[in-house]
C-alpha cells in the first residue's frame, strides 16, 4: 500500500516506493531513487560516500523489515485473541536524502551521518493506523515489549492534543542500541485529519480566510475525537455482550 505522506513521511523529486510483501501483507517500505540515465553508474561505495546515511542504508532497511514483521506478529496474536485485526494499515519508510538534509538545515545541524542517525531520530519511521483508540494503546504496549529495543521518548498527543487539534501517539524506539525509529500510532480519524491538515499546510497558496480555515480544522479534529470515543464505546458494548 502506498502511503499518504504527512508529518515526516513526505518524499520529493524522482522517488518511487518499493512495496514489499511480508507474511501475506503489503508494506510500503523504502524509497528508492531513479534519476536520468547516466553512462557511468555509481558504485556502491560511491553511493555510500554521497549518502547522508553513509554505509548504513542496507542495515536500516533490515531494521525496518524486522520491525514491520514484529508488528505483523502482534496483529496476528491480537487477531487470534480478539477475533479482529487491530491495525487498519501499517506503513514504513526511510527518510529521503533530500528530506533529511532539509531537516538538518532547519535544526542548524551539519549534513552528516552523525546528525542523521544520532541527533535526529526519525530516519526510520513507521506509522500504525488503528480503527479504535484502545487498539492504539495496545499496539504501544506491544512495541514497548519488543526484545532488544527500548523506548527513549514518548509524546501522547491523543490525551494531550496539539493546539491545532493534531492527535497521534509518537514514540522513539532505540533498536539494539544502534538505530532510532520513530513510531506514529493513530486512529483512522486522526490519520484522515492529519492528511488534510498537511495538505493545507503545504499548499503554496491558500485562498480565503486562513484563520477561519485553522478554526474549522480544529473544530473538525475535536468532532473526530468525539466520534472516536463514541465508536470505542459501541465496540466495547458489542464485545461485552
């Protein structure tokens, strides 16, 4: 499944997505690049020398693959217990070279491997979208239990929404004491709102009353949050019969 890009999952330029199938499920994984054909192709060492990730990309791809497979295992276990898959979809990506260099510039960091892999923590990113709020926190607890990984940062924007209405659960996982991985956990409603807000935020020219648009987006976010609570209540009533 190809991701709808927002909040760090954007890609630019000549970028294509590899869709890799694990355990019978499609995952949008690592971006790869295709520019104009050149007479002399660059060697692997030359690519590593030019990459902000140095020679780490192959290992980063393996980390992403492993974590997506672990999420699949969690889904299978919860499906067996609850009789339903708690995850609507799961997307992963390695941040594009261009996006990472832009982020280094915004943060006033040198465009180096150290900055990309140690100072910035979302070079590897995974978004898990669930149908219900309780499932978001169940997935969070499962991730916290992953062996050889530890959570180093968490931000609960579900219970404590951002002023603009943005809701999601963010956590940074430190994988085998080598790579940071950002997880974004949210419901379908939260994901839909974030995609719309991202589109409005990055649109070159927004006609009309900007303040009104911001207020309306906030109102929609609050209404969707209320709907999430109602849907959770209905699901609980059905499960408890």
